[in-house]
């Protein structure tokens, strides 16, 4: 009987050790990616350094105004940046979004923050990332909600929503065509009491607050916007989220607090306010397949977006991104 129990215990121990030694294999990691739609775009228009305005630069559009812009980066850049909620253009002929659940607060200074991130990336890698900017006020159009949930009324605002999404699709396609894989960072601003960057992977607070073991977190890669990173990274999925090489931990290395990360009190949000990602993180990350992942960064005004901290904040995010690529993508972007 003792031998039988010892044999059974050995089998259980072997299974546990076997799991702990495996990286991101098994379960959803063995599922083949669905085929993503291939986006057609005019390669003579979307060239390095060009800025395309919507609807201004589209002959079929009658309005000669700029609602959304796509600043095309270096074609070999694997990085896409966006600023959806810092627009100030508020034409009187476009009705305000007045649904009771509509959020219309402006994420002040996220556009200049995106520009500072891009500046540092270009200085350190020799490649400028692709940038998508929403110029319209959030009171008129919110591109980080689904078309139905954006509660947009006016045809011009609906067209602007379509234009923003199309620019993101084209940017993702450019990355796929020229690099093969990449990362989309959707830059936002929060007003929560804790001055830290909230790193959103679409995982809910309940997913992240399971603090007893990383076992269950390792099984939730298929719910995240960085599913593709989880497949190729040399570390387990829980390490990607709150380990020493997670995006949050890399931000801490740059002296910018973030959650989730490996730092005590910041490994999970607990009962604190936390934004885990919106429509664009869902639509243009790798949750539904593909090789471009997405992370939503909710930045603080004090540490990243204020006029006197944008340069240091943008530099920190850029350096963390470069390190993230080196560790988890196996790509050394540093020139």
C-alpha cells in the first residue's frame, strides 16, 4: 500500500514539475490563429513620413476638414501608437454624444505624449512608429468604442469613426507586410487617485486579482490582447503580466509606477480603479489572432502627461517598449 501511495505521489509530483517547466504550450496556445482579413491600401500614398488626413485627403469625401490623421512611420517599424481622446475639434454641425452612458472626458495631452514616445523611439531605433490621431472632440466621436456603443449620431462623425478604424487596420497591415509582427500601444489618460500607469491587456481585475497562484493566470492568455506575444515569449504568461519582465515592471525600471507589475502593492489592481483596455485593444490586438498585439496604457497627468513631464514620460514608455521587444519578441530595435 505504501508503495502504491508513493507511486501515485510521484505521478502527481511529475505532473506538477512538468507543468512548471513548460512555457506557453498546451491549451489555447496550440490553437491555430484564425485568418485575419488582408487590408488593401495604396502603397504610393502610405509612404514613410507622409501624413494622411481624413476626410481631407479623400476625393470621394466632400468635406475639406481634418477629423483623423495617420502619420506613417518607417515601414520597417513594428510599433503603432494612437491617441483617440485628446481631440479638441468640435464643429457645431455635429451633434454631441448625449447618451447617458457616453464618456466624453478628454484625455488631456495624450497626443503630445504620443509624439514624445515617437521621438525617443526614433532617436534610439532609427525608426519612427506609425501614429494615428483623433482630432475630433470626444464629445462628438469616440473611436475607442464599437460603432454601436459610440452613440454617434451625425454622418460626419460616423465617417470619422470609420476613418479612424481604417487607419488602424492599414497601420497593422503595414506592420504585417514589412515586419511580420508588432505591437500597438493605445495611449490614454486617467484621473484615478493612484498616480501610476494602468497597463491593459483586456484581462479583468478578477483575472488579475487571483493572487494565490499564477497557475490560473497562465491559463488566461487566450483572453488577452497579447496572445501572440504569449506564444513566442521565452517566459510564462503570468510573467508577461506581472513578472520582472512584464511591461509594467519595465516601466518601473524607468521610475514610472505601473500596474500590473512585479512590485509589491502593484501586482494586481485589487479594489483600486483600473482600466483594462477598450475597443481598439480588442479589435487590433492578437486576441482574435494575428501577429500584432495590443496594450492600452492609461497614463497619469502628474507623471507622464503634464507639460513638464511629457518628455521624460514619453522617453520612459519608449525605452520600456524597446526592452519589451528585445525580451519577448526577440527583436533588438536599438540602433
